[in-house]
């Protein structure tokens, strides 16, 4: 233990009045056993160390209410910790946890307790993995899946529309019937935005490409980046298919340098059964290495899953699900923990937080998502640039029960794929909008100019923003790559520049900073849902030289905020070497000279009229009545009543 930790522990030992101890970021590589002597402690902070294990003897600390263990190297949470009688807060993110499953830990302390309670009754080890096959359309993903499953070639197989899920059972390392759930993702671009919701962590990926397509590196760059981003760098196998027709070499060394999660390169022909045996051996080896393999789960959870899958149903209503769970001695609270666990794994879909979707559990995710994909593939919807009416669904979803249309439509909203136009029962799918419009009605003078710069730019960021902010769209001006929004008199234009990995934002009006806050809030939400892609927020310099330049200096938004936090008023433009007011860069409203004179006049009026009254409430009425008769004073953002109150406080002091 380092000297700093020893000194802190000595101080605590000699002072029982100290209830909270902070040992964060001091390079501890084990849990300080001395802490177990301090039974009076209420909170412990051990964030950002290298602790690998929590001792079971932590049960001694019965007064402990909070423990922070984030960003260590802990793999297992002992049940003795979570059942401490007074523990209310456990922070443990950023650890390579294996037990309990991370999907349980992410639900919080109550879910972890429930897991251990269920485990006590009976437990089973689970040998099951998820294999996702991704890539562009028409490269032979479905044919490859068929070859892996059935060891034959089926020339009747067509391109996957949406998602297809099949199960493969193999004998791996003395484990009989090791279960691999294979997800085959349709490669057409319209599907990419929804696929992002199912690219899960703790899975094995196969990226399929063929040398016939000339855009191979564009495809490889997109898919390897999206897997790295959304799956938390899960292992991926690169497979070149159709080598019976043509073979091309990749720069494997460079790819592995940028994407260290690549575990192998294989050249195969699903048609002629070339290279398939070696590929399957690689799959067997890699799935067995996944950290969650052999997880212990409560036997009741596994039995419930088997029961639900044996029903051969596409969906189940919530009450039916609760009834089945009660047959296995799970109350409603435990059943909800379980449904969220399987939802996070992609086994079932249950959106508990949505008032409509919480009433249905999609037992077959592909059934629900393929309904969504079928609508985006419908000729009439495509030709109508993504617009459809609710009643159209009777035709477009005729193979789906009518009573489920409301749930499937809500699922599209949940995935931020569509929105309703002002309670009209008319809906828009922004991904099907025209890519451009003839003329953008916008004046680029006196704008706050803001940019998002991406290292890698996932698909559909702007279309999701359009769905989230459809209520702010001005005069129905929006297209696939742009939108014009309005808020309290100020306007913003957002334009997608996918080629340069940028989104450009132009804001005009008096409330620029407020509009920017709205945009940043929703963009941050979208980024978080995409596992936080690397992005820089940049603001154009407003000095005279930069205003006239096609290549102005750009300030990093976080740098400007940091300057503000240190009470810095200006920052230097590296182009013109001018000092620029930070408040103006960020769009804060600064009164012009004429307005400053009007504000002075208002202060004078408040002072003169308030002198005539002893009661501030009467003064407020008289002054507001006077101000209402003076149109020049409108829109100055002055709180008259606050001025009056301040005047009377000042008079009272005097």
C-alpha cells in the first residue's frame, strides 16, 4: 500500500468521527484490508484504482451506505457486499465484470440482489453465444449462414430483408450442444440505422465482403468502425466470400493495427464449400473465449426462457408473461428484472419505460423488426418519400395482426425512425426523404456557426435528430440531409456532410445560445445511444478576417467553456491574432447601443415611480401599466418586478 493510503487510514483509525473515506486515483492494486476495521464508516470512495477483488469480509461494514468502485479491475461482485444492511448506493461501472452478468449490474443494486436471491434456489451454467453476420447487400451473408448451418448450397436463397435468426448447436471443448444464435443482417443501407440497436457487446462478429464490389474499403471502414464502436470492440472475423470468382488481398497488417479486435481473415466460397471448415473451427474457438461463456444463471430464468420459446409465438402480452413467471415463483418485480436482462441480450424485446410498448413482449425480435423493415421497403412509401397514413398500415402490414399495428408503429418511433405530423395520423420516415432540396431559404449573415467533426460518423444521426425535434421544424423545411428548426424567434439550420464526416449548424436570432443548448442536448443523447463516437464540437471565429474567409479559425467548444469557467472574457484567434469575446462566440445576446439607452431609461422610470409609493405591490402595478404603453421597451429581456423589489430593498437599507 502506498504512503498516501497509509496516512489516510491512520487518520481515520484515530478519528472515529470520520464517516467518509476517499482513496480514489492513488494506484491501489488491492482492497485496503485495514478498512474492515472501521465499522463506523458510511461511505468509501475507491474510484480509479487497479483493485481486482472485493473481500467477502466486507460484510463486517454494517454501517456502510455508499461504496464507489468504478474504474478498477474487478471481475466479481461478492453477494456479501450487496446485502450489507444499510447499503443504498453501489457504483461499479468501468470494471471488466463477469459475475453477475453486466446486463444485471447495469440495472442497479436491487437487480443484483434479486440475481443472488434467485441463484440461491438453484443455478445452471449457460453455454450460449451470439454470432452476428454483417456486411453490404449481395455479398452472400445468407448463403454463408446456410452453409454453416446445413453444409450445403441453396441457390434459391434471396437477399435478407431485415434480420434472420437461426440457431446452431455444436460440440465445443467437451460441451455438448453449445448454442450459437446466428443473426444475419440485411446489408441494404436503409437497414443500417435500425441494425445499430442490435449490434451487441459480448458477441462474435463475421464481416463478409467480396472482391467483386469496387468500394471494398469504404464498406470495410464503415462496418469495422461500427462494430468497434457499438460492440465495445467485440472480436470480428473478416471473411472474403465468392473466392471461386475472384480473390483480392487486403492489407491485413494495417487493418489489425487500427482494429485490434480482428481475430482472423478467411477466404471462402459458400457456394463451392471452400474454406468453410477452417472458418467454423475459428468460430468455435472464438465463441468459447467470450467472457460470459459458462455464466451461472438462476435455473428458473433458464426454465422461463425455454418455456417462452416453446410457445412458438411472436409476441406475448405483459400479463401473460407475468403469469408464466409466477408459475416459476417469480413475483412481478423479479419478472421485470428478468425481461430487461433478456432484452439487453437481444433474446426478447421489452421496452419497460415506454407506456405503449411495456404492454407487449416481442418473443421473436426479428418478427417485430422485419415489420419495420417491410414498411421502409414498401414501394408506395418509398415513392411518397417516406410519408404514409396510419390507415395505410392495414394494407402495408396486412400479414401482421391489426391489434399489433399500434405497437409496431410505436417501435418505429422508439427506434427514432419516424414521427407523426401534428396529430394528423400522417407519418414521415426521414431516411426515405429526398437527399437534397433545390434552394435552402437561409441568410448566412450574422450566424453562430457550429460544427460536429467525427472521426467516424455513424449513419442516421441527423434523421434521428429530425425525429426528436419534428415539433420545432419551420414551414415543413426538412430533407434527408438537413432541417430548419425554430425556437422562440431564433432559427437553426442543420446540414449533414457525410462525405467530410461533419454536421454543420447555423443559428440566427437573439436566442442563439438557447437554440444551441437544445441542439447539443439531443445530439448528446444520440451520441450516448451510439456508445459515444469520437466527436469534436467546433465554433467559427467571428473576427473580421475569419468572417470573410472560407477557412476560418475554429474554436473547440469545450475549450471556450473551460475559459469561461476560469472567468476569462476573451480568447485569441490564431488567424488574425485578435482577442474575441467568448460570450459573443457562444451566441449570448448583447444589447446594441440604442437598447442600452432604453434599459437606462427603464431603470430611471422604476426609480421615479417607486418613490411615489410605500407599497412595492402597488408600485409594480403602476410601473407595469406604464411600460405596457411604451412599445419601444418590448423584447429587452428586463425583469421589471425584480428591479422594483431591488429598489425597495435598497431603500429599506438606507
